[in-house]
């Protein structure tokens, strides 16, 4: 009978731990109500397994000074932000411009919330196809003279990954400083031995939130950013990861539709700033005194931008708030492309208010998703917006991975942020906000071209779902705060 006593004691201890954990979630961790209820349901229906799931997926980051900035560094950023806010409100020099005046509140909100400094002189090229993007980026890398800083969520050791590694190795042999940062979970197939030759030639490789003792307790908090900075002069930012599937060469996905930007000008310094923070954290500040390139440039094309980042280290969902503010600023028309549409109530309310105000809203998602559970959740929310007059398109040519939002053909954002709780709260993300009509209109034109490869989701089509799909949608929506 002793084993029954031990088993009973063990089960009671786990159940008690489950209750304590539930109390911690309710009273100690500052979650929104939806996420709290979702975790409580998991703990209630899976009292032991749910606790294990929580250990890997549910814990919050608690360090308020996540990037370990000194008081002088924090003070410097604060002074920079305060200075720009004052100059915007005073209408000084470059700040006194039509679109900056029109979207002043959005500009200031990003400054004060995410310390997103405004840059003015930039030149931007849009890529919507993987081969062109990577051919151009690898060509730029081949001309690097000082340094190349690369950060991706997913890097695969396939043909495209090998091309990137070869380009970095060639520059390392030429004496160029190479820094490569990748996410432990997104790039889980990579091994330290993959970089042996690069490291031997002076290259540096770091992993964000690596596993310890074969276990990764940060499965739910991933670094989803995808940037490349070359000599501090050229910056790449957008949705493409590194792998042949992003070239449309994997049958499961087919043609890969995405968006990435190549930028020269002031804003590259701000992309570099964000890379430096992640880099220093990943290498535990061993090279905090490293010198990074912040050169001057000759770009005189007036195209204001902000780099906005968000992550689980912040109590504020900077990127969600930016997108809500953009939507609330719309007067005529909004274009949204996203692989996942699982927003929270605040984002849904912003969409509904825009639609009720007479703003036309166009939303495009994949017709064939990579995660069926996410698709059911997306349909649940999109079906609701259909009733408010949104136009919803299902992209069928291949997989739509583009993460873009444009407003009134005037402002736009491109980056790594999906429209879901994972991107808004759980992952480290980065977007560029562009105050430029040419860029916004080019993105809108790409959207319109994509409609030729879409089915339109109508209220009639949505009403034809059978009861099993409705059941899946309901369950997916219930868990949407933690998807």
C-alpha cells in the first residue's frame, strides 16, 4: 500500500501546486483578462500537464531593465526623445512637414512609448519576392568593407542558408567584422559546428534565449526579428527568413509572398541600435565595448521613418498600439496583409470603429495556412468584421507571409509583426513606420495585384461553414489570447 500513499501524496501535491499557480496567474502576473482565463482553463482541464505547459509557454519576463542599460544610457535615450517631442510640437525645420503634422499624435506616441526616434532622409526599395531580395542582400554583403550584422528568426542550413554563410565567410576572410544572431527555437536545426570556419576567421555567432541542459524554458518568448545591417549604411527589415521555402521552392507552401525593405539613410542607425541591444543581451555583454558602424551618408531624399519595437520585456504593447493608432487615423481606406489574424478586443474595436466611420478596410490572409488551428481562429475574427463591411481576401497562389498595413495611401508599416497575441505580447518584434506616399501607394498596388490570386471571403461563403468548422473556430477563439 505504500506506493498508493506515495502516488496519492504526489497527485495531491501537484494539484495544490496547480492551485497556487492559478492564484499567481490571477493576482501576481499582470496579464489581460483573456490570457488569464485561457491559462486557467488549461490548468483546470489539464491539472498536471497544464502546469508543465505553463512552465514552457506561460511565464512572464520580469526584468524591467531587460537590456541592462546604465543610468547614463537610459538618460541619453530620454533626452533624445524629449528633444524630438519638443521640436515636433514647435514645428521646427524638418518636423514641419505635411504628413508629420497630420500624424503628429502617432509620431509622438511612438517616441514616448518605444523611444522610436524620427529619421528624415532615407531611400527605400520594396521586395515582394524572395530571390530578388536575397540576391540583392548577398550582393550588398559581398561589397561590405567594415561589418555585417545579421539577425534572423529562422536560418536553415539549406541551399539559401549556405549561400548566406558563404558570403559571410568570404567577407570574414577579407577582414570584415561579421556578427550573426539567430533564435534558438526558430533556428533549432543549426549547430555550433556549422559556424566553425566562420568563427575561426573572426566571425561571431550568438543565440537568443538558448536552451540550457537541453531544455528551453523560453519557448513562448522568441526573437522574431529579421534584419541585416551592412557597414551601418544599408539596412534590411521585413518578413523573409532564410530558407529555400522563402524562395518558393518547397512544395508544401508553393509560391512565397512576403515583403522586405532595403533602406539607406538615417533610419539604418536606428535599426543598428536595436540590433546592438539584442546582440549585447545574447552575448551577455561580453563585447559591450565593441565598436559598431554609425557612418554619415549622402542621402537627401526626404522620407521620414520610425523604427518601432516591442517584446515581452515591456508592459506596453508598442506595436499593437502603433497599428491601432494608424487604423484610428484613417479617413478613407486601410490595407492589411497578414498570415495570421487573431487580434485582441482593443484591435477588433479599432477595426469596427473605422468601418462604422465609413473607412474601407481590405484584409488579406493565406487561403492555405501553415497552421490550421490558427486559420480557424483567424476566420472567427474575420467573420465578425464581415458583418461590419470589411473586404476579406484569401490568397491562393501560395503562402502569404507579408506583414503590412497602409493608411489612406500616405503612411505604412512593414516588419515582422503578425496580428496576434504572440507578436503583440510574447515575441520580440520590429517594424518600420514610413511617412511616404510613394511607399504606401506601392504597397497598396501590390495588394491590389495580389487580389487576382485570391478568393473573396463573403458573408454567404462564411455562413456555409459546417458545424465542425464552427466548433473548431470557437475553441481556437477561446485560446486566442495565448496562441
